[in-house]
């Protein structure tokens, strides 16, 4: 076995870092095969109660895990709270009971059928965040199923040696049980960068690769593996040379991380004296702490969908107000940009009664949904305007495709202000109004759009997908998804150019903003504020301090004339790649 050939696999970089060690295969027995059988009418109530009991036990298990989470990792508790809520979600709980009664089938089969239907709904979405919510459904149903069939749950807290976990999937509950002194990293067949499991891995700061598909088939317990969570590269049975190379790379990564983190609280000021704000993207209120610890200058994108998911009904104005106020007060005097609800009707919220859509990514989502459901929109806007008195807040509207939507949104905002005035409630009257530039039509109309708004925020994730007609979650075409595509650079330039002409800010909050290699290009194109995953902040700030923006502007204009993404990337790498390489060898802080 020692002479097994080295195998290299590539997955999705779930959490940065590099680790070498022995694999530990997580076995999950007893829930894969479920049989269907008929239940007599007189036994239906007992079968429904058996399902309810399994749900109750699952809830107790999750509550125990939540109670045991250390205070410094409370962000994980928020994720698990949504799993507790999911246990009684109408989409899952009520429908399973309905199937048991109407079709007279056993609880296991009814649950399996419901989960298959719900997962199909989520899988049809192009947005990574919503697609990964199907994984939350799967994790919750798996816990119920274990209780129904009497299978033993996985307890990662009992692992007593230093290993790298390998599993088909790891639920947030299981990931929360990880003991950092024992678990060096993990690898899963399923998942994406947007999955809650990846979010928890980044919180724990342990390397992780997800979406490897065949990991559990290729890896055996005690196999030596190398996990590069920064690039998504996995090596099974590495050669001595590979181990030596990665030991050096690990040491370099740790030096680089220490170098960047020591300097993370220095201002992002370029060599030619341009000061810029580098901010954090968050979806949980608890992530503001991470944003501040990594040197963030504020919250550039507060995704608000999390408070709406996995509930029995819409959150109240007071619930939203308190949650927004918590974030705003912690960030004082730094700015907070709150993005309004970006959901797909009942595809993300079970209690919203909107009919099914064949293509939800191009359907009733985001601002379209909010304009269709003005009562829901107004509740959120009231909460935001009330919370805004506690700090510096801007409002961001997603999925804008035409001027009519901007006008309609602003009209509703005025109605909200009037209602708050009539109710005698304190609220902010001077919230800046911005729109997401993530639909090609909005980019083309940027000159007109700029007349109605205070700032643009470029959402590159959707803009790239819509512009290049690529679903990056589709393995067959994902290789065509490239932020450095000349067409994307030209679109960014157009938005920045029109923003500059009209005197409004141009921000970027998509994943493209978090890659330090792209930073000179974006600033050269005219983007003047960047927002990203908090962990990316130190590297981006360091890149800004290493470049001359006036030179980057000329360089970016040259890129606009290039023909292919590969040509662009090579030119950028040649021009700025050495800066990133030098971080590895820097041993001291700049004065």
C-alpha cells in the first residue's frame, strides 16, 4: 500500500490553508437505503407521531450542540439555529406529515420524497448561496432519518488523533463539533464556497476542500493526503518530492498570512497617496467581528436573506430592526451597506405563496419579488430606516435591470418614510441609495441609471454568469467562467466611467473584489471601493499599499484592448504576481 501511485484531484477551495496528514473517513451507516411500505389507516396517527418524535429528538440534539459551542464561535450557532427552524419548516415538516396521511406511506419514504422535491427546487437556482441551501435541507433530513431508522450519529468530538476528515458531506452541526487540536482540515464530496459548512471552516480557520465528488471513493482511512484549501488541490499518497514541496508551500503560506495579518490594520493607501476603503461582505451579524479583526473599513455588503430563510413566517419589523441595529452599532463609525432582500419567492422562503418557475434565476427574484410583495419590502425598509439612526447606513437594491425598477423602489421608500413619520418613529432621512450592477442591461444603461442613484455596486458573481451565459455550478461549462474576460473588464470600465461622470461612488462586492491579483486592474478601471470575504481583506489592503494607482490606470486601459481572458491573466500575473510572491518572504512589518 505504501507504493500506491500519487493521485491529484481538484475541488472547490472551501477554506484557505494547507495541511498534510492522515485521512480519517467518516462513515455514515444506515440512512442511504430506505424502503417504502404501506401503512394501514388505523396506524397512520402512530406513524405521524413516530415522525414527530424523530424531529423532536433531532431538535434536542442540535440544541445540545449549540449549547456546547464556545463563545468565540457564536457565528456557528446562528447557522445551526436555522437548522432548528428547518425541522419545523412547512416545506419539510408539514409536507412529510401530509404525505404520510394522504398516501398511507411510512415516514422514511415520505421524508425522502419531500427532500427530493425540495432539493430539486434549490438546485435549479444559479445563485450559489441559494443552491447550497439544499445542503441544509439534506443535513436536517439526514438527522431526522437517522432517528427514524435508529442509525448512530457521527460524533466528531470523539476523534482522538490528529487527522484530516474525509466525508461525503459534513453538516454544520457536525463541523461545529470539530476539536481544533485533533482535526487538521477536511475534504467533502459535496458543497461549495457558499455552503454553511465552508463558512464554518473559514470561521475555525482550518483548510477545507469541498465539491470533490469522488473523494470518499478514492481515499481510505490512514492514507496520507495533502489538502490545499487555497487552490482546491488535493494529493493522495503524495511522493516525497510533493511532501517536500508542500511543506515549503505551507511554511510560505503561514509566513504570508502572518505578514498580512500584522499589517491588516494599516490604512489601504497606495504608493501615490490614494486612500481607499476595503470592506467586508457579511450575511450573519456575528461576522462583523471577523470584518473588524481583519482590518475592514466597514461592511460593504450586508446580505439580509439569512433572516428570512428556514422560518415559518416572515420576520417582523422589530426582529429585523434589532438585527440591523446590532451590526450598525458594532461598526460605528464605519459605514454599513445593507442590501435589500434577494430571494426567489417560494424557492427560498417556504411561506411565500408564489407559483413555481421554470427558471427562477431569470424570474421573480430580488427587486422584482419585492415590488410584487410591497408589504414585505416595506417592512424591511422601515426596519433599515429606523436602524440607520444608530450609524452610517446605505441602502443597496439588487437585480436592477431597468430604470422603472429604480423609480418604483424609490417611490416605495418615500411611502415608508411617510409612514414612519406618521407613526412618530425615529428614522434616518438621509440614507444613500445604491443599486447592484449585475445585469447587463443595467450596465448598458449606466449613464441613465447614474442620474437616479448615489452609488453603484458591481456584483460580479451574477454579472459574469449573465454576461457570459455560464452557470459556474455546472462542471461542464464552469471552466468558461472567468472574471478577467475582456468583456467583463469592459463592463466594469463602463460602470466606473459613468459613475465618475455623474460624480457617484463605484463599489465592487462580488468575489472578484477579494482576489488581490485583480486589485490593480479594478482600481485602474475606476472602482473606488472594494468589499469582500473578511479573510481576504489583509491581502487586498497590502496589494493597494504596494501599487501606484496612476500607473494601474494606464495598465488597465491596455487590458481593454486584449482579446482573451488567458492573455489578460498572463499580463496581470507578469505585472503584479511578484508582489504577492514577495509577501511570503517578508519577515517584518513596514514602519
